[in-house]
C-alpha cells in the first residue's frame, strides 16, 4: 500500500493538541511559566514582544503552525528538497523563538 502523501501533516496535526495542552498546563492559567509556549508556538506568541497578552487570532495561527510545517515538508518533491525544507523550518522556528524570548515584554515571565 502506498504511504500517505500527507504523512508529516497528519503526524504534526496530531501532535499539536498535546503541545497546546502542555503549554496551557505550564502557563498555569496565566500565572505560570510562559517560556515553553514561546518556544513551542513562536508564530502564535510573537505579539508578546510588544503586548502583555495573547490574542485569539494569533492563538489560532499558533495551532495551525505545526500542520503548516507538515504540509510544507510533505509538498517537497524529492528527499533533498524535504531535507532543505525541514532544516529551514527548524531554523526559522528557533530563530523566532529566540527573538521572542530575548525581546518579550518585561511583564511576561
């Protein structure tokens, strides 16, 4: 049987709720540790550089980032292209997370 064309999209979509629950648990309803959320969901939390609260549209973007990563990887036409895309995603993700942590609003812990 042929493997799924959207293998990574499915895997990362299934991983997203677990990461979101972990982030919510660590944030403790807003009184806990927000850094893991900034690391796990940088596209959803980049507003924290300027603001002291998260917004619903950006939370939705954060929840869609991992399925988007999977889709970008799955749409590669060759193994080499898949590797390049994976490395680019990891670099962009980590760079944005580091920027957010270094530049976040001082009201966030």
